[in-house]
C-alpha cells in the first residue's frame, strides 16, 4: 500500500535536492556533511542483499511508476521523454534494485540528478523498490524514434565500438564490454546492466562520471578502470553503438 504522504514528500524532496537553487546539503560520494561515506559492495554482500529483497510485483510497480512520479523522468513505459535520464524499459531487475539501494545509502550522489534520486530513494520501501524494478523489467524495448543514433567520427588512434565490445584492447588492459554486458548488450549478473537501446547522452555522462571517479558505486572499480582508459571519442562511439541495438526482453 502506498503511503498517503509519499506524493507530498516527493515534492518536498525535489526542493531539498536544490532544483530551484542548484544547491544541496549533500556532497558527492557522501551521505551528508560530517557523515562517513557509505561502504561499497563486495560480491558477497551484493549477492546476499539482493537475495534477501522481497519479490517484486510488476502490477504494483506500474502503479508506483505513476504515483511516485517516476514516469515524469523515466516515462510511462520506462522510456524517458528526455535524453537527461535513462531508459528503464527492459532493464534487469537486480540492477535497478542495486541502483536504488545505492541512491538510498548515498553511494550514488553524482551531480544534481544523483542528489535528486537520493532524496527520492530514501522515501521508498524495499517492497516498492522491487515492485518498480519488476515493472521495468517486463517492458518492451524503446522505439527507434525516442533513442537517437548519433554518428561519431573516430580518430585514427581510436578503436571502433564493435572492437571494444567484442575484443577490448589488450594494449590498454581494456576488457571486452561483452564479457560483462553480453554480446547484444543484454546485461549480465547483478551489477552489469542492459545497455542496448540506452539514451546515448545518459550513457556518455555515466562513462565520464566513471572516468573522472565521480561515480564510485562499482564494487571492484571495474567500470572506473575501464572508462579511465577510453578516449572521449571512443565513449561517444560506444554510446552510439549501444543506442542502435534493440533491447532484448
């Protein structure tokens, strides 16, 4: 049952996140001023936490997507109306659950959007999180019209996205993207999200956050190490490559 005060609380959360003034009491990678940074995941703690979460109900998640205003950023059917937010349609439930827990704890607080999501996430229960995750996991792929397919001009020293996805680059110790995210961008276990059909602008911003160490919720620092070795043009090309792939459901 949705708490009767949630809608009002979520509106207050938008104000607390500093949307009007661009300010917030939260600092990146930090639960709050004077508070220690939250502990990152290990493979064991993530596995145990996900296993202990309640089973999600997609029908309840569909209702929550509206009543908690998730749809205002992520769309009625998990397809974001803005390039500033990710598509969630077809996303793996475990990954969505982990992201919400990371926002709750303050492990993810990168930028204004991350702080906004923190304020929203602390207001929802574990059951509501798994219900939303179950709903998004059942949704069909975004249509081509809502996911731009940008063209990227690579420099001679850059590797094409398809090579990075399937072979990586041993010279720079870059593992293939497919080893975690699948040959078709369908995602892997727990931390490895589905990437096929994702908003390219969101993808690029995320990779730069990893590259710069602004986002640090990857338990083994895998994504930070990977993104750090890529050129900006390679990141753009990977974003275009994954945007062009159909989501698998």
